[in-house]
C-alpha cells in the first residue's frame, strides 16, 4: 500500500509498504481522506522526542475488515476514530479514559502507525460512525474540532466573558467558533492583516495582536505554536484571568512567567476532546453557509486550503508548512 513514513526525522513516500492486519478487537480501515495538522509538522521537526512510523491522525475512512466475525456490523461503515489507545486496565484508563494512560499509544504520534496511508487499523472501541449529512471533507475535522470542544469542558466561558483567540490558524479558528457558541465577545488576533481575512469573513471581531492593550481579556486561548504567541497571550490575559494553552511545538518556550504568579493567572493545558459532540455539532451545522454569523454552528469548509493525492504527500507537507496556510487534505485514492 501507499504510506507517508517518518524515519529518523526524514519524511518519505512509500508505494509498496506492507498493509497492516487487524487484531481480533480491531478494524482495518480504508482511508478516504486525511488532514495534515500542526502536530504532524512538528513531529517532522522532532516534537515529542521523535516519531518513527506512518504519520497522520485526522481521518475519515470505511471499515473493510474486522478481526472477528462477531464485529461484522462495522463492515462498510464510514468512520472516524479517537487517537489515544490506552491499556484499558490501569486506574487512569478505567477511571478517566485513555488520554493520560501511562502506557498509551497515540495514532500517528506515539508508537502507533497513523493514517497517511491507504489502510490503517484501530480498535473498534475507538471508532465512531459518521452521520450521513456530514461529508468526508467536513468529518476529517472531527479530531481538531473535538480538541476545540475540550476547552468548553475545562473552562466556563460566560456570555459576558471577553475572549481572545491568539492565532487565526487551523485550530485557532475552530476554538474561536466553539467559544462563540457560549461567549458573546470573541476576538481573533493575528500578526498580519491578511491572516485575519477568513476570521473576519466568518463573522469574528479581529485585531492585530501587537496593537492590543495589556490585561484586556478574561480568557485567552493560545493557538499559535510559537514563543511570540505565548508571550502575547500571557500579556493579554487580565490578572486572575485564564490562559488556555492549545499549541504543541518542538522548541522550548522562552517567556517570562512572573505574571502568572503576580497576576494569579490560571493556566489550563488543553489537548484531546470528545468526538461524539464534535460529530453532532457538524451534523447540526451541515446546512450552514459561509455567511452564517459567528456563534451559530461551526464552519469547516472555508478552512480547506487544498487537496493532494497521497503520492504528492511531500508536496502537501511543504504547502502545509507555509505561513498562514490552513487545512491541507490528503486523499489516498
């Protein structure tokens, strides 16, 4: 099968990689469409200590085979899949789920081949069926949309809260749309005027991050993936406000943390989120157009920058790594 393989920091396209075999509790999935995200780009740079294997964790696919006849009801179903695979035995897995299992593997990120391939395997417990009204190119956003919804689980965004999302990129726009469903005043901030064209089109108040006064916002979501964005986010949050960190990046941050102590700022690390609400939200939003105002559903189609075949995956990664580029999709077939 085809696959995009990361080995010793070098990404390569393989046309004859061995296809995986599902275990008894797993499904073999033919990948329909997959999305390149910032974590994939950071893994190529060496994030998380380096990863060797097939990249990719955002996907939609069709179940072709299961490891047991008892699970044949999954055959032919269009699915997405959660990305953390816990041991299902420890207290963390049994009490809280697999996201923080000390023995977990993570699809396309840690000790588990991902979905930038013709075929991939996942445990059946990780699969969720995609509603008929949600197209593949929308359903591929399930994982990052779930990550955005995780903020809503962790932070109480009130209608009166002053909220800023720093970073108008892939995850930042999803976070802004999700927060706009609860908070009345969501501002999307960026470094360049051209990066703010799409958030403005989606109905958000926008602004240049350099021009914002200190201590302006009750809640700030950092979604830039760089030191400067983190420093600005810390500058903008008010004393006793909340700073949500969504970025994963390879380099170590170098910022002055004095304000966290003096300003008694609450810092919330935020990672993976719930897939079922993400799918429901996309199903409810399926009829929306780009003219729908912020705060009504979520729109993901406007975020799609380009699509590539898997055989052009190296070109796709170069495109995705360019400043200001949003979602790049890969279609194996």
